[in-house]
């Protein structure tokens, strides 16, 4: 395979622009994907696999620079080096005073960790990178098992398709101005650790069993789990706060609605909510309300309007010539205002698919994100569903409530955590 000439510089996509000005020690904008293998990781082979993977993802060999009017990625000669895990999960990757890559590959025992700064890509793009990395790792380490031929690498997009800014590609013009009502949501508070340590609790269970449980409520897996999340939060709400709705932010993979195989960011978000001062508070009623929110928000037309509105702001003549420090200030204010309308977040990466030939070597995939508020991220591999809570707070009552509800409905859950007491 011929190595492509590396990019020299490239502007950030529309979704990425919010991340640099709002990154800090409490919210690093870093997320982690994990592949847990059935045998301990060989560092040297993982390095070989990473070197091969980098050929397919030229954007990953860049650093983030700050210009007069915009941030941009600049090509670098820096090469990624595999390391044994050495710092807290989702620690800072972007620091404007350092020239470093925006991702890291580490390992611990039989786990391969990929951590990425969100300005570089979204969950779908990161998963494509990790799957490519695992593909090369397994085919190198177990070469004798593939003597009759290698399976196809399932992410076969061209280089230009991977580098595509799909927001610009699918922009159809400025939408009609419409006021967006933002109601204050219930805000979860708690005591943080001194070192801003992210609290991660991971539950592993049967995907089929949880899906069957969701079907009993005549809904999808995502809606069912979002409803349980809301109910778990409600159980810890002070009485005086119950006049505020619980609002869950849900990232949406726009590739499912608009043709794209980009390895960059291409996602939107929707907000779903439940007001316990208006509903009866039962799980059935929460599911009904959340199902209605999803059906109204998840349409190509609604997502296109949202996407067009954000790009129109970017293309505004004043916004284009305004200095970066002013844009940063505006984005920080907008981010703070937006946060007032969100209680927590829920990300469903979905099914992770690898060629069946790799199944004997892989136990599970997992993911979680840095969090300024409690957040769930989930994905499944074959019948193993992994639901991971990430929270900036020391308390774990909401997490306990969530897993207890599933357990009481007959779901067997194996829980692991970096928290001493659960």
C-alpha cells in the first residue's frame, strides 16, 4: 500500500470547534475505548499494529494549533508510542502549551486502551481506529492461525472519505431563524476528588437478556436504559428540586442519517426529558415520554435543521473575521448556558462488529468519557453488553440505583470499578 502524503494543515470540523475553548482539568474532552482480549497484551506487537494503523488515519498524526482566527490541525513528525497504562483515565491530552499528539494507545494486562481528544474525532471514528488496531494486532500475533488468508479489513473507506468534513458536505443553507426555548434542568451536584479523578463503574451483562427486557416494555434498548437512568437520578433528587425536569443529552451518529464514512466528527445531540411534577413517575410513563421525545427528534429533517443552524453560525461573516479570543469567549458562554438545560448524558455506541474469525481472541469492548456530570456510555460485542458510568463526583448512589433496578428485573451483572466502595 502506497503511503499518502501527510496533510499539512486542516481546519476543525463544526462539532470540534467547541472543544478547545472549553477544555480544562475538570472536563478534558477525552474519551476512552477499550478492547479486552483473552490473553495478555504483547507491547511490541501492539506497537507494530499501531504503526500499520497510522497509515490509514493521517489526521491522527497532527497537533492542534491556535491561530489568529481559528484552531487548526498541523501535520507533525511525532510518532505514537505504545505505553503501559501510566495515568488516570481520560487525563488531559490537549494543552495549548504542548506540542503533542491528540491520542494515546496504552495497555494494562489484557486490555488495549485508546484515548482520544474529542476535537479529533467522535465515538464512531475512534471505534474504527481501535478496530483497525485490533485487526492488525491479532493478525500479527496469531499469524499462524491466518495462514490460509487474512479476513478483510471492514473499514475500507478511501483516504479522502476518511478526511471528509461531512458537516460542510451536507450543509444545505441557512435555516429560518427560530427561537429555541431552554428550560433549566435539574443539576446533579456532589463532592469531587482533589485530583479530579474520574469515577468509573462498569457493568457487564447479557445483551440479549436486556434487549428482551426492553421488548417487554415495547421499546428499544436505548430508550429503556435512558428511562432507568432518569428514574435512578430521580431517586436521589431533593424534594425542593423536583420542580425541575431531568434532561438527558444523547449524542446521535449522523452517519445513520446522512451518507458518510468520515473518520472525523459527525454527530449531533438530542435532549430527552421527564418532569416528575407532571407525570405519574412510573417507569412505564417515563418510557412513554422518552419514546415520544426520540420519535420527534430523530428524523432526518430535524437533524438537518440542527446541523444547518450550527454551520450557519460558523459561516456568519462577522464570526469568520472575529479574532479567536472573542470566539472562544462566546463559545464558553454558550456552553455554560447550554449546560443549564442538561442533567446528564447517555451515549450508545451500539454493536461492535468484528469478523467472526476474531471472536476467540476478544472478550469485550468498552467505552467511557471524561465527564463534568454523570454520563453513561455503552456498547456491546456479541452477547456482552457493557454499560459504563463515568462521574466527576465521589458519590455513587445513582449508579447503585441503576444497576439495582436491572438486577431486580433478573439481569445478572458483573461490576468492576475504580471506586473502593459501591
